[in-house]
C-alpha cells in the first residue's frame, strides 16, 4: 500500500526530477533487457518461459524496493526521501502521533510559509506541483518524524503567541472582525503591545526549527538523481 502527497515545488526542481526519472527509466530498461537475455527468454516457451519471467519480475521488484532501480517519479522520490531522512537523523522509529494531530494538515500555527517558498519580494517560488506516492511504512515514518522533530518548537511558538499575540496588525484585524468602528480599531492597534526585537528573533529561530513533510519532500526532490 502507498500514501499520496501533493507537494508544492520550485518549477526548476521539477526539471531536475524529470531528468532523474528519465535516467532511471533508461537504466531499468537496460537492466530488464539484460535480465531477459540472461534467462534466455527469447528462446523459451510454455512453462519454462513463465518461470523465467517470474524470476525477472521478482528480481526487478527486489531491486526497486532496495532503490537500485528507479524508473518512475514515485520510485525516484522514495529513494531520495529515505536518503533525506537519514541525512536529517529522522530515519528511525517514532511514537505514533497524538490523536489531535493525526488529521492536522500543513504547517503548524505561527510558523509562517517557510523561507524557501518566497523570493526577496515575497513572491512565491513554489508554483509547481507534483504528486508522489510513498510506501505506507515510509510515509508514516516521514509524518511522525516531522511531527516529533518539530514538537518542541511548535510548543514554544504557541507560548510565544500567547505572550505577544499578533501585535498591532492582529489587534486591528480582531477589531474589524468584531465590527468595531474604524477609529476604535485603530486605537486598539495603536495601544497593542509590540514584541521587542529579541522576541522577534526568537520567533524566527523557532520557526526555522519546524520541519514539515513538504520541507522533506522538496529537499528529497532536489537531491533526486
């Protein structure tokens, strides 16, 4: 069984991924041709042919599962995700997610959209999309690893938000949603406590410690080969 992920990516990374898939497909086709010749498939018939084909299929499955053959997007990304998890120290068994977190999608509250997602002008760089399927065991390891790796920073960000809130802009939005007159809304924003520079730096540090499945998948796609 497998689990699907839709990933926002930089279009340039899709070009890299496509090249990796093409190279992998060509390598797999070359292996398959050699394996058929090794088994003597062109000259076999009947039961012997069936058994030879089964041996080739079994060996191809084994090589795909080990990452030695990768001729599809899913196989290329699966291999790269395993490598990315190892490089991050996340390739290990994790505790199951708390029940409240199982269906919570996206980036945790207070963590922004990720620095890699925008340019200096704030425009999105992740305008491409790719759907990948990972084996269930790997998908679960990815999801759990991201959750537990990020958990301390997420908790600290919640505490930061309770202490400093959203500042003047947040107060202005809250007042507008409550239907307050514009003058009162502006007054509420003017008197809102502003987070000092060191608190803002701390928030950025905590945001940088958040790891999402999208972060890992994008990094894996960039390392695809």
